């Protein structure tokens, strides 16, 4: 959930693509191009999966200092094997709602059947801190072939709306070296709820695009030249076309149209188009609009009521193995009313939207999982992993429940989308995994593939309370298999 304060009343709109429905198409087949002599086919399994946890380790607890007396929660998550250890490390970053105090990020590593906190050793003691980290991003920035770490950072999500914009650490091969101090003063106060990172202009090095909340003019680009970095204006902001993108909820960088250039996907909020793409990244010329969620969006402050959706989680991969990228989104219902030029918002249930790329640069809403409700949960960054070694990417999307006590109750869990092919998924909530409820409940992180499926960590986070009580990360490892 994200709060907004000052809403611009001038916007630049693009025509929205209308999703089409192919009629009389047999189940398991999809017409990719009606002009093709032989329509493409997609193999679809009719089997529904069941998941099992086995070989569970004993539970272990890691204590982390809590700098706030309020509820501190995990908000940004990710997994990556940055140092070629043969298994993923778990990356966590936090936020404290209401006071948004700064907290160090955390890195956990599998060790002797459990998890070990390796944060200080990985960062050589210079650990990044965040006020409201939304997601870690793993991209090569300095052109050395090793993935670096970018922490997207929204700062304080309450008055006075301040904070850092991003944390960056370069991968030296053995550890991570924080370099934020090289540009920190120039980006302080830019609230980058969504951040794009990658090679966005086809030079040898990477770039980072910082969104800027409701003030599009503040958006900047961090441009790398080896280990050096410079801060430059966002050309899209200068041209007046960033207004509809500045308050994006997440951004993803990938070559969606297979032209060798990295594109930028932008997940929208309740007062902007839900799905947009900047083709060719920083070499592009504007925003292309994809189909919205069924809840649409509300921009007009003259309207009394507010109705729309925030895209909270976006998984991008070739889920149907047809050679192009598709998008699986979780969106959160938003409603409310205007109070002057400011919104009074309520956040509701989450649901699923699947966007299939049916032709180059054309996305349509898939009937698979269309608007299926996921309940009163807030979904975090998705983790894409082939859990059962069948050649299809599956999705783990961890979440927290919207009601409960952060200090005593197990509010974090996971939903797994097992890919049957053809953009067909079996949705399995973690509570339905055999063996899951017999032990600790929590988020699920894939560590490495195994002969039986995937070695995973199950992790629950409990908030602390300032000097009187530390945060607790309670976990165990296990084998996840599918039948």
C-alpha cells in the first residue's frame, strides 16, 4: 500500500489498447496470427499440481535490531546468487509504517541446514539502510559482467515526504561495495517508489531511472561509466511525458520485443494507466499503453469518488515458451474520495491479471486467471523459478496479511503459481502445501534446484519494538516437490 499527497491535475493520456477475444479456439491452442498458414500451438497440461515439503531442517531464529517502536515489516524481497556459490542468497529490506525510520538491509545465506545472517560480511560493514525499500534489483551497472544490487527506495511515505531515493552496491566478486555516497546528495528527497535499472541505452554500462512520486520534474537518471556515476535529467520528464509515469508502483527492464534493446515496463497506480511500456528504454520516444485492469483509474479531482488499482507485483518471463515475454500482475483495489486536491484512500483485496504478448508489441488480457481474487493480502516482489524442473517458469509471490499483530502473529506467507504451460497456472496457497502447516508458516524462497524439485527456505518475520525487543527472522529449509 502506498499513500499519496499531492496529485497533479494535468496529465498526458494515450489511447488504450482494447483486449480482444479469439472465438472458437480449442482449449490448449491459441491463434497467434490469423494470417499465418499454420497457427501456432501451445502445449497445455491439464494436470493440477500438488506440492509437498520434505526433509525439513530444524528451526533457527536470527535477531535483528529494530530501530522503531512502531511495526517494522519486510517490504522488499529478492533472491540471487551473486557470487557463484551455487545457491541463492535471500535479500530483505524493510519499512516502518507511520514513522518510516531507517533500517539496514539484510542478506541471509543457507548454512548447515539453516539460514545465516551474512549482511555485515557481504557489505564489509558498510551496510545500506532504507526508509521504505520496495524491491532489490540485480543488474550489471559497471560493465564487468557481475550483477550489482540496487535497492528501490520510496523514503518517508508520510509528511514531510523526505528520504533517500536509491541505494546501490557494486559486486566485487567476493562482496558488495556500497557506492551511494557518490551521488546521494544529488538524489536526496526524490521518492523513487519504482526504479528501473539495466543497460538502457546500449552503451557498455548500466543506467538507473528514478521515478519521483507526484513530482515528475524531479526524476533523474544515474548513468554509469565503469565504477563512476553521474546524475542526469530524465529526458522524458523534460519532454513532459513523464507525468503519467512518475508515480509508477514498479518498473521492470527487459527486451519485450526482441529487438536487442532493453524496454521499460511501468506498473501503474490508481490514478494512471495500469500497464505501460517505454519501447527501447532511454532510446525510446514515449509511453505505449497496454490494457488496464478492470478497475481502471481515476484522475479527475472534480469527481467525488475514487476507483482504481495499484499494480503491486509484476512477474515478467516467457511463461508459455513461445519466444516472447508475458506479464503476470497482482493488483490491489483502491477506492476512496477526494478531499480538496488530496485523496482519502482505502485499499482492498488483491487480484490477478495476465497479459499475453500475442504479437510483437501487442499485449492482450488472457482469460487464464482473469481477475481471480487473492483476498486481503499485500503481495511483494515475485520470484520466478522452475520449481519442478519441467522447463516452465513458475512464480512464487510472497505476501503479508492485512490484519493482525506484526509482533506476535505469523502474517507473512506465499502463493505459488505452478505453470502448466500456455499461460495456464495452478494457484496453490502455501497453507495447502503438504508439510507446510506442520511446521513454521512463512514466506518461501527458492535456494537451488534439486533432483526432487527445489531446496527452499521458509521464513517468517516478526516485528520488534525499539530498544526493548529485536525483530525475529524464524526459518527452516526443506525440499519442495510437485506431483
